[in-house]
C-alpha cells in the first residue's frame, strides 16, 4: 500500500509538473519540440532499462535473469512503432523506437547465444567463480584479506 501511494504521488506529481511547465513556461511555438524531446528521452530510458539484465546475462552466461517474453515483446513493440514512425514521418516517434529496436535485437541475440548454457543459482556466485578462474578476486576487501593472509605466511 505504501509503495502504491508513492507511485501514485510520483506519477501524478511528475505528470502535473510536466503539464504545468508545458502550458505555462514553454512558449506556444516550442511546445511540440519540448514534449517531443521529453518523450523521446523517457522512451529511450524505458528501452534501456533491461541493460542491467543484459549485463547479468553476459556475466553469468545464463538467460535465467532475462525473461524471453519481455525481450520479444520489447522488440516487437519497438518494431511496430518504428514502422509507424516511418509511415507518418515523425522523428519523435522514430528515434527512440529505432533505439528500442536495436536494444531489443541485442537482447534476443543474447538470448540465442546463452539459452542453452547451464543455469547459475546466484549471479554473484557466478561472478566470483569467474574471478577465481582469472586468478584472484576483484573485490578490494577480498584482495586485502588475500594479501594479509599471504603476508602472514612470510
């Protein structure tokens, strides 16, 4: 309930602020440009949000943390809107959805590459195993412990 209230307040607050700024602070001739750039930025942010999941997929070499249906429908959504943008010749629709089409394609490619890899139980464990294979820990605290333990043997 607390989270729902917070989301409601933020959504209403942001929408109200954007509407007020658009109506009262932006000159009539530049409103379309202002709203177009704002919506372009927000749409690119929406399409870029799965980048963290893509990073986890590459680190763990498993698609366990990236649902296929989300990637597929992100790609399809961006494709349909890109086609529409070409038909109506609207740059504010075309640019962010072309970026989304590219990012959706990248997700599907990652899915194809890593779909048959063994599933990791924990992404941090997979990263630690990879670091151990490379010859040490990337964590500064662990390096300090490793160094101190090796100094104790001298």
